[in-house]
C-alpha cells in the first residue's frame, strides 16, 4: 500500500472541486483572471492525474477504488458543466452577432 496514492487522489479531488466551484460562478468572457485561474487549475489537475496513472499500477490503485470512483464522478460533472458553459457562451456570441447585424442595418439609414 503506497501512502502517496491516497494523498494524490485527495489532491485531484480537491482541485476538481475547486474547478467545479469556479465553473459554478457566472463567468464573463472579459474576466481574464478567472480564465487564468481555470487554466491553472485544469493544468494542475491534468498533471496530477498523469502522475497518478504513470506512477502507480492498477493493482496499487484498486485499493483506492472509492477515491477513484469519486474522482471519476467529479470528472463527469466537470465535463457536463463545461459543456453547459460552452453552449451558454456560444449562445451569447450568437446574440452579440445578431445585435451587431441589427446595429449595422440601422446605420445604413
């Protein structure tokens, strides 16, 4: 049993929860700090996940299946939330384009 594996899994879960918290906030495109924070957390999470699976074998990780399950559930929630936000931002872009077209057509007259 490796004492570092559960700590690493706990760190991944913690970063995942931080990401979910940040994604739950109303995100404006103009908030560069928020974007940098999200990129930093995502990068940190990716590094930790790669480290976990490159360092520990399946036999070692099977001992922590509850933590792995929690990490997997958070991953699915993160995917759903990011897809939801992506769609919301796409809709905002479409609305902005429609507004620009309307303004442009009024400027002709």
